[in-house]
C-alpha cells in the first residue's frame, strides 16, 4: 500500500503517544505517574453537563449551520467583548471541532503551497504538522531562555522572507507557560502590520493565568492588526471540556466565510449538543473556573519549587497554562540506567519505561535538553510522582 507523500511526512503527536503508552502500562497493572498529557483533571462543571442533557431532551440533535449556531456565536461575541475588549459580529465567528480544527481551517484558508508561517520555538507539537498538512512551511525561530522563550521584535523581523504569510503566537504558552506582555505583543503587531502578515493568535489558555500576569489579545490594539488577526480559542482548557471538542476562531468576515466553506465539506459542523452546552458555559457562572485556577496555582508553586530544588534541574516559573518546562541539559551525555542520554527523548523513554513516570521530551517542542511536566493532575499525584522522579534519577544517574 502506497500512502501519500503528505501523510508520510506527518509526525505522530508525541504527547498522545506517551499518553497511550502510559495507559497501556496502567492496563498491565503497572503503577505509573503521568505528567504528560495537557488535560485538566477536573470534571466538566455540572451546569454545563446539565445544559447538554437539556439540549438532548429538547431534541437539538440535528444539523446546525456549518459556521455554528447563532446562539453560540453570539455568546462568543459577548465573551470577547466582556473579557477581551473586542467587538466582533456573529458572522466573524466560526466554531469547529476543537482548537486544533480551528487552526487547520485557518491555515487551509490562508496558505498557498510554499507559504511560510513563522513559529517561535519551543512550540506546541501540532503547530508544525497542521501547517504542513495545509501545504505551508513552518519557519522555526529559536527563542532564548533569558527572554522566557518569547520571540523578540528583531528575531521576528529577521525571519521574514518574501514567502512569509503569517506569524503564529501562543500566549499563555504550551509548553513554557510564558505570557506575552502588552509591549511584546505590540512589537509583534507592528511587524505584522508593516509587512501585511496574518497573526494566528492561539489563546486557548487565556483564563489559566497567575499572579499579576494579564492576558491581552493582540487584536485589541486597533483595526489594522485586528483585520490581520485570527484569534483561536476553545472550551477544552478553561471549562475542562477536552472530550467535548469545541474550538472557535474570530477574524475578518471574508476569511471566516472561507473557513466555513472548508469546514462544511470536511465535518459539516461540531456536535450540536456540544455547541448548546458551550453557549451555556460562556453565559453561565464562572465560579468553577476560578476554583480550578486557584488549585492549578497551588500545584504550580509546589512543582516549581520541587523541580528547582533537584540537583541538575531547573525551570522558569510558569506565568500561565499548566506546564513547567524543565532544563535537563546537565544530564545529557551522562548515563541513566546504564544508557547514555543523547537526547530528551532518551530521558523520557527511560523515565517512563524504567522509572514509571511519564514526561514529554523537549524535542517534541523543538528544543532538546528540556522536558515538559503537566500539573493538570492531583496534588497527591504530583507529590508522589516527583518523589519517584527524583529518587529514580538519584539512584540511576552516572
């Protein structure tokens, strides 16, 4: 069987592969501590679940418009106005089957074969593959640890070529937890406007933010940058709705219309019941979200302090999301369980298979010498898992 060249060039999601291996080990009776997958461990709030039941009982199980129900798009517009100071009309909103799908629709609508998209490194594992699936070329721009892994104006300008079509920004960041400041975002906006480049702004973690950090939408800086921005968001992280699969994009009406046409031929629309429940989530009380963020903050503080206390390891304190990005470069070249560590993948594989702790190698995010740990799990798991993680290294590193 001969598959397409496109299919053969797409890498499997490392995070999902690790999660699959973890679940296999658990099914075999092995005690494993999972810090791999980025999924809130909280249940979807009850009022959202109840809304889905109401929708089912009302018989809201038929096709919806490809762009999404008007009720949900109005709820998204109200949310963007209330929380992001952004004015959008329902015809500038499209809802999709998760933020991944929103990204795919976006790149399908804006990219021609060979167009380039600037992607700051480290990056979320699916960005590069989604761009390639839509015939684009991801241009990877390394960032510096001392800049909290955020792209600078000069780094951005130096990456632009005659084929550049878009800049991809993710704040708060997966995998680093970094949050772009207003000044940093204005720098990106200035470069985008000067060069007439789209900005794909992934804001899926916007509500999970800590201390005095503030999420700012780059589209809020004026009409020029707003017209160039495709804002990506969704329900998975803020409302613990990962399995419901609902993402959305806000942008220029012409672009959103094109995305809707693409979606209509691919999946028609997201689940009607998920749309109904998502409107209830956005319009309803936000108390569960606040409690969830408070708990994430406790876990963040604990994991950050524990990691930086371990010999040979360090991490920057996350400003948002629910990950720590740990520098393990001091261990590369040394032996762990008698095996020479040549990469972060080596470290992660040995840690899972022999140490029974699941982490994601930094190579999956474009930066070897790091690993990502998620604290979207219980405090008990974090404490016991880090105990296991630390003792395994101490006992087996040479």
